[in-house]
C-alpha cells in the first residue's frame, strides 16, 4: 500500500457555535487530482485553511506523506511540501513576475536569506538551480512573455496563474487550489485545466476547490462533496454527477 500524500482524519473546525467542518475524512494519493466541492458556505475554504495551518483545528488529524502536521505553523507545512493558493489574488504589485516567483522559492533555500545581498552562507550551485526552477515554472504556467513585467500591470488571469506559479516555487508534494477559476473566462479556464493536469504530470498531487462544475468534472480523478460541513459523497466525476444527495444539495442552493 502506498502512503497517501495527504490524509485527513475526522477533521472538525468550529467557529464559536458554527460547525464549519464536521468529522471530515479523505485522502489524496500520489499523482492524484482530488476535487473538493459543495455549495456556498459548506466548509471548503475552512478545510483548505485548516490544512494550510491558518488556524488550529478543533479536532482531528492531518498527515502529510505519513507525518502529522496539524500542530505545525503554516511556513513549516509549506517547507514540508504543502503549498496553497488563495480564493482571492493578492500579490505585491511592485515586483516583476519573475521576482514574485523567486520569493516563493525562498522557503526551500539552504543559503542564508541575506546571501544574495551579503554573499554569506551561500550554497554552491543553488543560485543556478533556483534560476532554472523559475524558468521551468514560467514555462509551465505560461508566464514567459510577462516574466519581466511588474505584477500590477499583468491581467487578472495572469495574476491567478502567477499565484499558482508562486506556490509551485516552494516545490510542493501537494498543491491546494482554492477556487482557481474565479474570475476566469471560458478559454482561460481551459488553459487552467491543462495547467492543473500538467502540474499533476510533474508528480505533484493537487487538491482543487472549485465552484465551476465543468472544470471539476474535467480535471479530477476523484471528488469529495461537502454540505453544511459534512462529507455527503465521494467518488469519480461520473459517480458524483449521478449522486442524488449531491444533486439535492445543489438544487437547494440559492441561484
Ligand atoms: P465555503 O468555502 O464552502 O463557501 P467556508 O469554509 O468559507 O465555506 O464557510 C463555512 C462556514 O463557516 C460558513 O457558515 C461560514 O460562515 C463559517 N465561517 C468561515 N470562516 C469563519 C470565521 N473565520 N469565523 C466565523 N465563521 C466562519
Ligand atoms: Mg470558499
């Protein structure tokens, strides 16, 4: 049996009296794209934030490649291989695209953080390796043409791809994407689908939260469905499409 890249076991998260996530269990296997879907307010973002370590969980366990991470701070989870993007894009507009991706690489550097300024504690070969990684990521995410543009001047879609690029810079084992298609138009969503699969093909597992059902059905190997914080279904896109509890949950959603 292979070890799951991510295993979530009986996860609970309450905000005061609100049970945002209840007894949620699922796992993401190596090379898998898992979709996490559900109506608005069903607990998707809370799950991602709990996995990323934005806040502590009420109860339950989170394992990354077999090791417990639920008590670790956010940055340690990133350096152990769990990277995420946010539902809303937030980037430093004065940096170039390439510089922004370089920032994302910093979590993996063994050199002293000030080595590029003072030349102290450098690891030989690290600069070249990082430069190559940045070029590879620019290529993969389709941002080569805007690599030297400042982040504030690129399109909203390019900013969303940049957020994925920055997360990839941390060399994750698993990438968590929170509504990556938000604000994208049809042809941009197609590019995003290709990108998510291309990321998986490089050996990175993906957990994608998305409201856009066609994209989820297109890219996911398996899907977990939440409603009112609880898992109501899990299966292949085909199984989920025909699941009565899922259909009912979405029909109950305000238009
Ligand atoms: P989704 O991402 O599926 O739309 P969320 O995870 O954002 O849902 O929210 C799940 C539930 O938890 C909602 O009822 C929401 O109001 C509540 N919630 C989320 N974050 C907080 C918070 N920081 N404080 C209080 N309640 C919250
Ligand atoms: Mg959300």
